[in-house]
């Protein structure tokens, strides 16, 4: 367990394991690929697939989000719109929660491998981060978790299904997290970006559980930058107050388009299942044919999968060579770990097959270099 001071080292202290995702996506790889198997959302939708908003007045909008959109979001949970705050993507929702709930010195529990914001931002805000490594099979280490409680524990953040592992929390794992939160007087933040059906979210009716999601990942509209949180009224009110000092409100244009997405949720759910079902079949077959190089971790409802890398080459070095073939995939180092790849498979079959063919070519080059 890594606590308070976070240092990024590989196995045995063999150099840094952390490699900022921002640098990989927006600096090293930008403009160098024509096939994207790296971003964690399904194939992106386009503007012409959405209903025209017509003569929409482009005013400031409402700090908590438009009433029609908030109602649609609440309907996904089967709850009330007063528990909803619409944000500029789910990343703003998470930031608002960190900024409003944390006080200097408060402890935060997050999990690795995972999303860097979950540990980096709380630390920048004065929190003391305990970063718990998942087991080899990506389970929660319940013994370490039980020992991590205390009066100074303020926040537990968990992503389910997980990015990058593709794994869902088991009921007993959620129960352990909730018990720890209640025992310590902490909040449990559920990053549910990859949940298509939010009606079973444990945030519904809970006093200390908050759900965060968006239209980015399972709907394929990350460019709208529309996310939300669903949680207790006192937390929602605090975050609304703080939002005045971040984005004030969201784009009324983007909110109107996001409302159209959620109003036709069944249409996008069908598209999601089409892409995920076909893509996973292709990826599973490809991974089986490369069993000496990778081991696939079966995803549990995500548009991407984690593959353990079995070759001697570092995952960062390998994906750099894959990028040389015009394909973007994500190396383990961007998630605070080593020896793995995250590959998004919710793509059209032709594109996915072409991208995986190029990854295979990179494996062949690795073998040629080794000999």
C-alpha cells in the first residue's frame, strides 16, 4: 500500500512506472495515428445524428444544468432531479467533489491501476492519498482496505466497471467499501462512466454515496463535454456553489444536444451493444492467437479490455512502436502500473481488424529484434 507520498516506480524500484496520459495522448501521439484503439469510449457519434436544436437562445444557462436534461439524468437513476448537478464532463464533477468535500490533511483512498485524477487532484488540494494496489486478478485487497479506515478518512473513490481493468465491483467489495465509509464518516464516490443502466446505482437513496457519469463513454459523445453527479442534497448544493468559480454553467448548446442523446437512450444502447458485442468477439479471437504475447482479462461491460503483456519489452516501448504503424493504444504506465495494454474494441469491424493487424505486426517486429 502506498500512502501519503506517491512515488511511481516499477517492480523492484526499476525506474518510473507512471507516464502521464495527457502527455501520451496530447503530445507524443497527437496527429500520428489513423486508427484509435486507445480512447476508452465507443465509436464517436456525429452531430448530424442528433436532433437540430433550432432557434436555441445561447444564454448562460443554469448553474445546476437545464431542467429537461436534469430530469432525463434523474430518470436514468429512477430518482429526483434535485439530486443532479450537470457538469462540464464527469471530470469537472469529480473535481467539484474533491474541492468541496476535502479539507487539508483529509485522507483519500484510491486504487491502482486507475485514473490519475483520483489521486493527483486530491493531493494537490492538500489531501493525503492512500493508493491501494489491486490484486493480480484486479480484486480489492480487503485486508488492506479494512486497515485503511480512521477518523481522518474523508473520501473513497472507485471506478466500476474499472478503467483500465474492465472489472466490476463484486457485491461484497462494495459492501466493504460502504462499511468503511460509514465507519469513518467518509463519502464513497462511484465513478460509473461505463455503466449503461444506472437504475441499480448504489447512490440512489444513499446519504454518503455519490455517482458520477456522462454521455462520453457508453454513448460516444465525449466532444459534448456533458457529465453529472447524482448524490445527497447537501453535497449537490455545495458543489453548485463551488461551480460558480469553475465553469459557472455549462454550454446550453451542449446541454440541449446531450438531452437529445438521453431522450433517445434506447437507440444509443442498441448501438453500444452492437459495437461491444462484435468487437469483443474479434478481440478475444485475436488475443487467443497471440497467447504468447498477451493474456486478455475478460471485460465486464466496458468498451475496452486489459491485456497483460507477456513479452520482455515494456508496454510503453511497445505502444510507441505500435504508434509507428498509425495505431493508438494505451500503455500500462499511463495508469500507474506496468506490463499491460488497454485496447478499445467498440469500433466498426473493419477498423478494429486493421488496427489489430498492425499490432500483430509490431509483435512480429519485437520477435525479429530479439533474434
